[in-house]
C-alpha cells in the first residue's frame, strides 16, 4: 500500500502475510532431519478467491468525508466507487458501520438501534446504498471530530470488544462550526439525530478555521477526540484523498491516525478501492506469532454421551486433553464424517489466533504432521493416510521441530 507520509509499502499493520485475494492451499511434504512428513501448505495455486473470514472479532466503522471540498475537486464518483468496492469484499464475520460527515456527522442505520452489523450480502447492499451517489452539497464544514465521536459511540454501544477500528476517509483537516451535534437541530444546518448521545464542540468558528491550531482550536479539539478513541482501545486508520490533502499529511498521520503507519495517502482518488481492499486484508490477517516450545493443545475424539441403560455411546466429539492453550480451540460441531458413519471424523476445524501452526494427527495407526501458515482465524485438519481411517486425536505445536519430535516420540512410531 502506498503512503505519502511516511513512505511505507505496507502502511496499515507491521505484518503482511496475504492480500485481498487469497491463494488456495496445495498438498506438499515437509522434510525435517531427512524425514518426509505430509502436510498442508499455503503455497500459491492457480485459483484465487476473496478472503472469507477475518481473524477474530473485528468491528469497523467507516467515517467518510462528504464535504463541499470533495464536490469542488470532482472526485466524489471515484470515492463513492472505491468505498462501494471495499464494502463488497469485507468478510461476513466483520461488523460494519458508516458515518458520513460534512457540516455535521450522520450515522447510517440498518434499522432502529442497529448501527453496526455483520457484512452479510443483505447488510452490505444496504450499507452500500447508504453511501450517497450524488456529489456532496456545497458545504463549508468538515466535521471530523463529530465523525470520530459518532463512530466511537457506535463501537461503545454495539462493538464486541475485539479489534475495533475506525477508518477515516477525508480530503483535508477539520473545519466546523461550534455547537451541538446529534440532536438534529441547527447549527449546523444538516445535523441529524444520533441515538447514542449528543456532542458539543468549542474549537471551531463560524465558517471554520480549517486547521488553525488555536487553543483549543480545531486541530487541538480533533486531536483530543482522536486521543479519546485511542484511550478506549480502538485503532484509527486515516486515509487522505487527493492532492489537496497533502498539507494535512503530517497532522492526519501524527494526530489522527493511531500511528504514522496507519496513515495512507491516496493522491489519485481512482486508486481508493484498491487501497481499501488491501487495508481490510491486512486488518484481517493480523495474527499472533506462536512462540511456545512444547505442545499447545491436544483434542481427542471421544464419547461424550452414553446410554445409561446399556453403556453404548450415543454421541462423540472432540474434547481437550488436560490443559489447552487459549490460542487454539475446537470449533464446535465442525467435524465431518465418512458417508453413513456418524462417528468417523475425516476433517475437523479449530479456531486459532496464531499465524503458523503444526498439527500432529493420528488416524488409525497412522501419524502425520500437517502445517498451516498465514492463518485467517481457522485451520482445518484432514485425516492422515489419504482418508482410510478416522481422526482419533489432533495435537498442536508452534514449530515444525516440536511437531516432528512428538511424531518420533510417539509409542507406535517404530512400527511404521
């Protein structure tokens, strides 16, 4: 992703393991100490698909500048198109909200009391319809602090407490008239009723000072608002659009965005869609490097319900053995069985926060190590030995060496 301040090729997060288009996995073999181990790999294949899931609970509110300066620049068509395409690739497990702002902020509502919801096809379509197709009216204001406050309040009320992110898209600095927003009254003339409170501002002027850093001043008041968002544990990504924003690069990068790496300068508005699509892929790919030396977790397929009269097993499932690591958890009900055999798991999925994982899989008497790289929140383990036997247990490790050592130490290893 390009950025004009500072110069970063990946400007949103410090890691970059995949793009918006995710390659499908292909089978391969892992060699450790001369021993070949079957595994699943993330190497590129010919087929590509849009990312389907985000890593963990991610809530995003887009704060979109809809001010008169964008009308004057003639860039709204590109901006509207870019935001539309961005919304279309957000995974369905991400919750999305939208705030537009000109003279005042306005929040999109899916329905009464519902300003943040999952990016299902129906919700995405509704949200896309909430992005105006017409160019902004000829307004003087750019109520950036109001947009930050509205977005922050939406996440306060409806966020899940996971990763909560504000994506601010603007063509300049703050420029607003003092007064109350959120009660639907004037000034400003286009204020709308906001269900989560009202907010008062004293740092602006009639007509706006457009970035004069007085005390309290628009810049100072906006910075304080952004600081409050950060203090609530939320991340702000600032996207500057067009040539006119260049004079505010430093301010948006240093005082609005979470860090300078969270500022993206998009000089050509027609590039916005591509930049935003890369942004959501990088947000979704965030994961934790796995550093434990030993076993993380082990899940065995076992009987979980018996007939009290006969002792026969009525239901089986994957259950943890001993202590388990919070970074790996069985996805309840995810295993698939052989046809017409209810308790013969051929695949099973696990939720994970780790970037890379190695799984020791036992199927019948067969053992193998499967590898998962660049995870997006879930891994699916397959039966060993080409599906001849059902999975009896799965044990997870951070490193290939740890998994290989567990394989070699297994009691039945010598009979293979």
